[in-house]
């Protein structure tokens, strides 16, 4: 994709409640350009987009609301306890998310952006790992994550645990990391760690 580029592509990943988005926000404040896979995943399923057409073909038009937009709660309810349906959903959406990430990365490389961050909750090989020079996994202990999810998302304890367990394991997240950013403490401690690692990237 790039030749003799001065840009550094940094992948930031981690499970729900780990603080991945907070790390990306700090990096943005420090001057990095952040490509947010979550934002892109919402954009690609907007009315008129091909991903939404594929989803309605696969799951039926009743996953749409009265305005033709994706009813996320209805779709989530259908796939949450069905591994095969979840796999199909992910394969459809990921395909378009990857295309958009690659386009955005290429645009930033042309601009010679120094630090390009790909913020992705699911560290897929194509469109994330293959693009990144370095991967940071943001990590926090299970109980801390559960507490954050309950507070932020209004979930019960069991709902928060189920959401965490529906994602890939901590071992898988940690196995791909060049750096592990620990986020068991407060935001001030996290910021200090991110700033320190950011300075090392720029050297």
C-alpha cells in the first residue's frame, strides 16, 4: 500500500469496557488522526448503502424501522445467541468496513499524516492487522470492565458479563499486541501511559 512513507499506522483494540475509545481520544488530542471502525460500521448500514441491502436480504425487511433505517435492537436480538447468524452479520458488515478503513488510510498516507490510528474493537486480520505497523491492546481486569459497562450502558451485572464473553478472549487480544496499555486505574494514569508510548512512536 505504501512505499517510503513517513507515516506510522497504529492499531488500537480491546474488548468492551477496556477503555479503547478513551485511548484513541487521547491519541487524537495528541495529534493523531483516528479512523474509528465503530463509526464506519454505523455509516455502512445507513439507508441506501449496499451493506444494509445485504442485511435485509439475509435477515428480512423487518430488521428495518418505519423510516427504513436499521433497527439495531431487533437485529441484535436475532443474532446474539446464534453463532452462525452472528458470523453472517459480521462477514457482511466487516467487508464494507474494511473497504472504508483502507480508503481512509490511503487518504491519510497521501496527506503524509504522521500517526494514523485505526480504532477497531475486533482485530480482524484483513483491514487491520495487515495495515498496522504496531498494535496496542487496551486491557483492564474483568470486574473493572463490568463495572464500567454497567455504569455506562445501564446493564445488569450478568448482561455486562455476557457482553464481554461474546467478544474474543483476553488471550486473543493480548496475543496480537506489540504493546499492552493497562487501564485498571484512573484516566490520569492512562493518559500518562498513552503520552509516554506516543512519544516513543514519534522518535
